[in-house]
């Protein structure tokens, strides 16, 4: 029922990392994820823009000195020069948003597969450029929308796609936190500072930081993308250049509709990504903070609670499962699934075979493009007080990252 | 801590009822509510527009034959003619929406207090006419927005008004059901038929039927009314003249914002009225289906669960409480609270004294006006694709009850 | 699906009450219960052993002065002397435990039906004497084990009896409170004082006060009675004569086994009566504090949540239901169900017809006997450190109410 | 607030494994745990008693052929012969219960640290022998009672030890599953077969398999051990030699009391380890299946929900935390904590320094002895129908592993 201690493979892939040095939370998350399923060995890194910090970080991680680089460009060229059975296979990019695009393109062009933290960049032009390079490079590009790596998120998708809830009518999704309830960026809180800097974060605040995860998860589960968006953005904390709360209405094609709420100023919420999807025959509900339970209601029947790894779970959910029912899996495992999928897809490509069908659910550059459109359409709708069609968001029309008028 | 077996009073008030005959659910609800706190005696009624049904209903309820009327106008005139210690004090109106206004005005003009099911009527003109009569009559007019009668709904209001969550920023409210997921009105389901008939229900479908409760509860708890509304209405079931789902954005004054979702096509939901309110310092969350628990989070502190009748509950919550903590109170008790408040306010008026401060929280004609504006602004926003100011909704400008273009 | 606004009947029954005067919580509970379904009119009472308090209480309740009695014996003789269409039909006994037996016997012998608060008396001899009188009197005797009046408690019983969980193996039941965590009886807390006085409460403290409810509910749902009992009683608060916590093992016949925990010193619990029953094919779980939800698990299938009044609920659960799904019913309604059942059984007897099958689930004197045996066997087991067979508990062998050695 | 990406260390420890070959769930669990925090490298193993399977397993895990052994004794001698900077530091033992003792002793005597799956052996004599060797060897011996590795289990312990709930009165603990509800051992289900074989499992069925975890967790959190035990064991499924359900009463010293329920035949339960602890001033409740939430109630105050990594959590809970609040950690992380603690304790010993105080909470051979006494006292109590003092359980008096009379 469960996946084997991951896919059989001839060897672990060799991973390099850009960013993610000491004190970086997301760097640590990527390393946990890479390590858990034993699919990658971290063998090289340029962990910081500051040479000394990069070296210290690499040492703390137990890397040999000659594989710790002071500069990421240097890493790419040096690794290219190594023999095929020594050099890295893939690069994990865990730097701030505004350098993602440049670094990812360089990695792909140097012949490495890329696992990149979202977003693709700070504007749609960047995102589209990266998409083009990724397509032409023939390399695997993975965007770590990690919430689609949870077993029951995948099972929900499978249920919906096979019609368990009928025709989708309503999507209710929210991603809510409270850590920006006070102006902590003014006190120099590092994570808060760059997230409220349009030059580094892009045009969306909460919208870009966590709203794109919510949007991606909704798309992942339903197979739908929003055609039209109407948004009301707020900066509840004085002096913010970017939104800390967004109330968004969605229209999916001509039929289904949705609401998306994202906030970083909602006291009592830690990392509350929750989704409910309603169709003509039933509904499902899932929450990231209780990821091992999936609520399923058929119209006229009692609500059922489907648990991870239980008999009710199908192929895709089981593929992403490590341990038996009742042994809670969590954020690290969901994140690891993305890495494990990446390893499988990369290995399959190397071996000239088809990847395991469970693995091809991993998020790609397309998710990045759609997420960017979602943010831009929301900002534009807020400014105009009008519904905005996502297909009208184009590279040329993209919003200059600056404060929105709340 | 709890209210006494209600307010001491010299006598029970005598109640007449219009509508609510055999098979009427809401009629039964009003009778449970009137009876529970021993504040009213049902002594007269015109229970149906059909004379025979009115008589049969009155008999089943054990009323003497001479107080069961075939016609509500006849009831009013006959009761007026009885002696002061015999005739009814108040009338409960539990008929379909389109006759509320006419009946309520007649009752008030005949000198009776009125407890009226919502809404005030089918358009704003009716509502305003009724408001004027109510004001001039000197009689008590109560609109049964019963969800504001729950002890913890009242305690939430008290907490918010005394600043426990700081300045209100975000209001998330939803009222969701699933009983209209299929076109049961086509099969003649009585409750469904009139609710999808604009002539009987007014301009709102789910919006008017349950959305007004959600809106009233949000206003009750926060003390805020929406200044601007943006709405996206749907009729997910083919052939419906009125909305069965509404996604609404709210702006309260220049600061707080909200989302309101109302649906009658969301499988897995019975009567899910839920509200979450977030301020600068904390938040509260309450759900009607688990009414004896109130979630309260202070920023940076663990979530606390305040239970009905517990030591944490203040004056207004305790005033509406009947039994000790751990003994769940529910819908009937919340509804009874509105009746009990009505009895106290009416009695206080009769006795020329101030009513108990706990009782003056009962919903009035103003709630009806605000609810009507909410519905009309939502419909108008949906049609125009624009934000609509509720203050622009006027009697003359009211929407003709007809199908909206979804 | 729901019961009509209760059974059709020719008239309300006339009720007298012994005890339950001003300030009595349980007296108030009985009155809410009697009133809700409109089955009884409270027309007479001897509300206190103190004449003046009885009169004041009757007045506050709006009773005519000549039906308010200073002495309960006087009430019985006076009411007997009234005409058949005026005198009370039934008496509600809501006095302290040690007078239940005497009063109930006198009422039955005077020809009145009896609705009596549990227990039957303070020892088994009393209980058996009362049982004999009840049987011979031909009157209806109802013991208010009110928790078996909840719709989903009744539905759980129906599910189990029709085999939905297979052969019963395990019963886990607990009734837990925290209000006696401190020695409030020393400070004169009225409710605490008599409950810790063996002369007034009988041999069980928490065991008798709430343990009997837990035991009755387990028997009600499963149809099983414990044959053998092993108990470990504690008085965690210094100086208590009776138990404030009881850990009890149960053996039902030769097969099923159970654990019963009762405590009044468990901080964080208000009135937490919870039960879980496991069979060879499935299980159910229900908690009084969330009475509108019943968890049901079939082996190998997802847990389902059956809600009150939903399509999944059968005859007995629906019979005890007042309002639609999603409108929470609670303690008052469950209590009212016992009164409503009593009215139906009494009326059916008067009219010489069979009672509605839903109504005959009401608790009787047999529940009282079984509960008494449960308490006595627990106390005896605790003292001897041995398993005790409930069938060995006899009138002659009953435990003198005195302190147990903890 | 969180632990660094684990303790700084000069190098990863080298780990060998006995048992845990292909298809072994617990072997996989140990490997996830060893890998997550990057504290151990798995470099050698004797993965199966069958040589070919050991080799195949080692290959699948990517080990060099010369470090994969056909026989565990061979592994010990060969590794001893390697140089100090090559040979393994520690051995993980993940074989069936009846060989634990022999293997652990051999490992310790060969100079290796040991991380051993529970229990210590199949009887108390084995356990005591192992204890003696462990003590004399000067090596670190860790027993993988992994549930005490969860951050909030550790925080609960810290809260209790600093007096947050006052004097402990009541302990309610249960560990409940449903996978043995049917006689799957008769159909050859591998995991079920040995667990119902007294020769392989020891004297306890569910009691030994999961009851010891429940007991250890209760002891871990409270700091208390049971002095007296009374037990009622059952084999609900026909033909079982060992218990599949155990109802146990506990007495801790002269004051606190408890109930422990363990079952593998309770439909609807996957791996439901739950604990509630009540003191004179408050209570805590925690459940392994929702490990990121800890319920805390102070007497007279609302229940609070303490979440993992939140501001309310203290030193020990934070030490065991990897990622921020709202990012659920689970079973793998809890298990990894035990390995991480082991690495820290072993490294500290190597480096001649004190271990991090957070790490010294790891379970030791003493937990194994106490667990064994718990099982044996339970079996003996069941047979005798008497309370049994755990201190009366001695090596000589230990129960022959055979069927108990249910």
C-alpha cells in the first residue's frame, strides 16, 4: 500500500545548493526533504552571497572544503569541470525571490536540473523567460509548491478527477497566518523585511508569499485555473508597501466559482492552509495543519474521514506515503515528496524510461506562471475595482512592483 | 451566574400567531421558543390562509375554538374587542416573506406588539414603511434573527466591544447548507418552491434566506455595518431564478474588510453558520453548530476555548444562559432567548420601567433594514460588476424581484 | 423524519412537583423539560420543606395560591380530593436522594404517576421496596436518566441492536467533571455538601451522582448489564467521606468487557459523559457535550459522522428529534424527551392503547435497581480488592452508607 | 526557539543495523530516523537471518558489498577488526523480540553503542541480564520508545515537572488499534503471527506490543511508576494465545491512580495513543495522532491549545523541534529525535563532555525493565484476580510465556 523505501535506483543523485546557509529556515527545509528519502546527497553548495558565511555553512554541514563555493557562478563552472561521476546532477535554489530567475536560468544552461523555491521571479517577464529556457534545456525544473506533496492532497486530487464529488461548483481556499500582525519589519525582523520590500518580493505581499501556494493547491486538486479574478487587498499594518491581507473572488471558466482568502495578520493562525471543494454530488475538505485526515461528504450521506494510508486511499496518495496509518506524517514528509518525485523524474530521464506515474504530479514551471498571473491579476483588480481576466495578464502588461493603494 | 428561570414577572404575556399551522417548521420553532422560558401563553391564532387548516391546527395545539380564527384580519379585530385582561398582548408572524409587511403593519396599528420572522418584506420600500409604522406605533417590534440569541454569540459581542481583540480588521462569515444541491423545487418541495420564487422570496435566494442571518450576526458581534459590497452570485442548479450561492466581499467603513459566503448547494453542510473575527490583538471564532464553545486567541498566546456558562463568560452571555456548563444548549434555547427578551422588553414597557440590559440586544426593525440593504447591494453589485455602497440603496432604487443574470 | 410537535393528545397532563423550589437547578431542569413539548401543565407543588419557601416558589412560578402546598403529604391528600378533571395526574420528585423512596411510594399509593429524579433511594432495600410498590400500583414510574433521551443516544442503541457493529466486545465509558477539585463542601457549597454526606447521598459519591448515569447509558446503548465489577475508589480531596473518583472494570456476561471512569476532580471537564462501544465489525462513539454528532466506524472503512436528524438516523432517533439537522439540540431537549415519553406512556395507559414504540425507551425503576447494584458492587469491590458479582448484591447485603477506606 | 539543524558535531556517527531488511516496516522507520537529522550514516548491516536476503537488502540500500553481512555475529567481529575511523560506532537492533537480549549484549560486549527496538527481551531475567551488561559496558544503550521523542510530549513532561497542573491525581492513558480485529494471523499475516506467538513476543500480546509504549509515555510525562497493578486481559478473537485487549488499573505510590487501556481489536482506531493527566490545579491531554497540539486546562479557566514551536513551549520541547509552528511534524520526526538524542549522548561521551540537557531524556534500559514489570504484573494480576505490586515482580518470579486464561 505504501511506497517502498522510495523508488529503487542505482545511485543517489548529487545535489548542489544555492543559498540556504546558516539561519535559513527554508534551506534547512530543503535539506531535510532531500535527505529523508535518501534520493539525494548534498555534495556542494554556495550557501551565501557572503563568502565567509558560505564556507562556515558548508563546514557545519560536513561538506568537503573544495565543494563549498564562495560564489554560485563559480560553483556552476567548477562543477561542470568535474567528471560525470562526481559533479552535481541538480541544484536546489533557496535564495530570495528576486534572484531566482537569473540563477535558475544559469543552472539550466549549465546543464543541471533545478529544484527551485517559488516564485519563478518578481515579474511575469522573468517567469516567461525562465519557462522558455527550461523548455529548451531539456532539464527537469521543479518548483517547490510543497503542499501538493502531501498524500491526502494527492488523494483529494485523484478523487475529484475521477468524479467523486461530481461537477465542481465551489472552491473555498484560505492560507492564513498571524506573524505579521505587528509591524515587525520596522524592528528589523529579517523574514519580514524582504517580504514587505517590493523590489525583493515582487508585486504581492501575502498574496505572493502564501497566496500562490493556496492558488496552486486549489488548481492541483481541481485541475482548474481561474479565468477571472476580483480582489480587495489591504495593508492593515501602517506603512506597508505590500498587502498583508487579500480577499479574492475567483471564476473558473464559465461555471465554478471560488473565494480565496490570504492573510498574515489573522491572530490565532500559524500556517493555516485550508481548502474545501464542493461539487454537484459531494465535497472534500483538507487542512495542511491536520494533513493526515481528509473529510469527504457525499450529498445525503454522513461525512467520512479518510485517513492517510488507509484502505480508502488510492494510487497517488499511497505513492506519497511513507509509514502506516495512525503514524502522522507532516511538513517535512510533504516537502520530501517533492524531492523524491524530482529524483524519480530526473533518474527516469537519465535512464531513458518513463517516470513512475505518481511522481509526475510534481509542480513545474507552469505552476509558477499561473501563480504569477494570479498575483498580478489580483493586484490589477484591486487597483481597478474590476474583474480581471488572467489571460489578459501578459509579460508586457505586468505590474511594476510598487506599493498598491489600499 | 445564570439567568433566573427568567425574569420575574407578574404574568405571562398572551400571544397570538399568524401562520405556522400544521407542518410549518418555523411555526413550531416559534412555539418552542415562546414556551421554553414560560414568558408567553399561546392563546389565539390564525394559523393558515385556509380556514379549515387554521381550525385543525388550533385544535391540535389545544386552543379553545373561539380563539382560533379563519382569517388573520378577523383575529386582530376580534382580539381588540376582548377585555384588557383577556386579549392578546403580542402577535407572532410566521407567514411567507411577501405578506410580512402588510401583516406586521396591521398588527402594530391594532395596538399589538409584534414578533416577526425575517425579512421585513420583499423590497426596501416595504421595509421602510414598516419601520415608520413601528416607530410611530410605540409598540415593540422584534425581528427573529435568532442566532444572536445564543449565549456565546452575545459573549463574543461583549468581548469585542470591550476591546479583547483590539481594532477589528477582518470579518470572515459564512452560512452554508446543502439541501438545494439538486433541483428539488421542480419536484414540488414546498420549502424550496417559494424560496426560488422572486415574488414570494424577494430579490435574494440563499442571500435573503440565510445570508441576512450571516450578515446580521457579523454586525451584531462587531457593531459594524458594511459600507461597500461586491458580490458574485450564482445559480448552480439549472433554471433557478434566484441565487443558490453568493460570494460577497465587504468593506466596513474605511478600515475593516470581510468576506461573506452563503450557499445552499454545498454538500456536507447542514446549517453551518460560522464566523471568525480578527483584530489587531486577537481573534474569536464561533460556529452555530457547536454553539457552546467560543474560540479566543490573543496574538502570541495559545488559543483558548471559552465554554458557555463558564467563569470566563460575562454579563450578556450569562443573561442568555439557562443551564450549567457542559449541558449543551442549542437552537431552541437561542430562539427562546429572542422571545424571552421580547417578553422582558414588552413587560418593561407595560410597567413603565427600563428593561434588563441583557434583553435590549434583541434584533429590531433596524436589523431588517440593514439586511435588506445587504441583499439589494449584493444583487446590484453582481449585476454591475462594481462595488456598491449600501447607503446608495434607497427605497426608490430597489431592485425589482426578478431573476439575476448569473 | 422528525416527530410531530409531539404526539397528538386530547389534553396536557397536570403535573405536581415535590421539591425544586427557588434556587434548585434540577427543579428548573424538570420544569423546562415538562414545558418544552407542551405535554404537561405544572399546576401544583410542594416546592420546599420550608413552608414559606414553598409558597414563594409557587408564586414566582405563577401558580394559584390554593395549589401551592407547604407540605408534600398535604399536597397528595388535597389533590386526591379534587375532581378527576382538576387534580394532578403525575408528580415530579426533585428532592435530595434520601427522601426519594418514601415520597415516590406515597405518590404511587395515592394513585399518581411518578417522574422521579435518580436514584431510587439510598440503599438497595429502599430501591427494591419502591420497585415492588411501583409494580403493584399500576402507575407509571419514570426515573430521569435523561442522557438516554438524546436522539443520537437512541440511534446508537438502535444501530447496535440491529448489529451494525457486530458482537460487542469492549465498552469504554466515562463521566467526568471538575467542580469538586477543591474542598468546596467545607466552604458550605450547598450542592457539594449533601453529595459528600453519606446519609443524604448514599454509599456512592461521584459513583452515585454521575457514575450511575454513565452505567445506565452504557446499558441503554448496549442492552448489557455488568455481571462482575472491580473498582478502585479514591477521595483525592482530603477529608471526604465518599469517593470523588472511581476507576471501575466491568465484565458483561462471559464475553464483553469494559472500563468506566467517573471523576469530579478532573480539571478541564465540565460534564463530560462520553461513551465508545466496539464490536467485532465496527464501533460507535458519542459524547454528551457534542450530542448532535455520532461517530461510526466499520472495520476497514473510514469513520463516518452521523448527525442528528440526518438521513442516516432511524426510527428511535427521529422520534426524539424536534428540529432539522444543523440546529443543535441539547440538554433541555434530551431531558424533555424523558418527560414527553412519560406523557405518552401515561396517556396511552389512560386511553387503553399501546404507547408509541419510541416512547417506551424511557428509563424505569429497573434502571434504578441496576444502578444501585452498580454502586454497591463498586464499593464492595473497592473494600475487598476482589471482583464482585452484581447478582450477589442483595437487599440484605447492602452496604451501610459510610466512608470507604481509600 | 528551534533546535539548530541538530547539534554541531565533528562527524556523523557510523551505524550498523541488525535486522530490518526488505519489507520490514520498523527497519525502515529506524533508517528514516537515523537519516533525518544527519546524525548517522548507515554503513553496515546484517539485515536478515537469511544470507541472500541480507545481501539483497544491503544492495538496495546502496551499501558497499563488503559491509553487508550474512550473519550478525560476523558483522560484529569484522567491524571490530576495522580501523577506528572506519568501523561502526553503534548498532541498531530491529529484530523480533526474542533475540533482542542476546544481540544487544553481544554488541555492547563488542564495544558498540546500541539503539534497540523495545522490548529488552521476552522475560525479566533477560532484561535484567541486559541491564547489567549495559551498565558495565560503559556504552550507551537506547531503547526506542519513540513516542517520548515528540516535542509536545516533552513539553508536557516539562510542564508537569514544574508544577503546572499541581499534584498529580489521575492518569488516563490508552493505546488502541484495530488491525487485529479479525484472526489475520491464521491467514499468515507476518506481523500478526509473531505477535501472537508467546515464544517470540513474550508474555504480553497487545500489552507488550503497544501497552509498554503507553506505560512508558505515562511514566515519562509524570515521572511516576506504578506500584500496584490490577488487570483484566482478553483474547477477543478465538484461539489467541496472548491478549488482544487489556483493561488495567494502576496505583502510583500511595496517591495517584490511573487507568490504562490497550487494544488491537477496537475498530476505528489506527494508532491511537492518547494520554490525559489530571492534577490538583489543572490537566493536560495529548494524542499521538495529533501530535502538534497539547491541551492544557487550569482549574476554573478556559482550555488552552498549546501548539508545537509556539511561544508557550519551553526548552525541552523546543530542543526536539525542527520546523516552525503550523508545519506539522510527525512520527518520523519523533522517532528521529530518539536517534538524534542518541547521537548527541554518544558524541558527548566520545568527546568527554556533558550531553545537551535536552538529549538526556532519551529512553534507556530502565524504561525496558519497568515496561517488562508492567507486562508481567498485568499478566499475574489477571491470573490471580488480585492487585499485584510491581516490586514483587522479580527475575525468578517471572511468568513463563504461555497463554493466559481469559
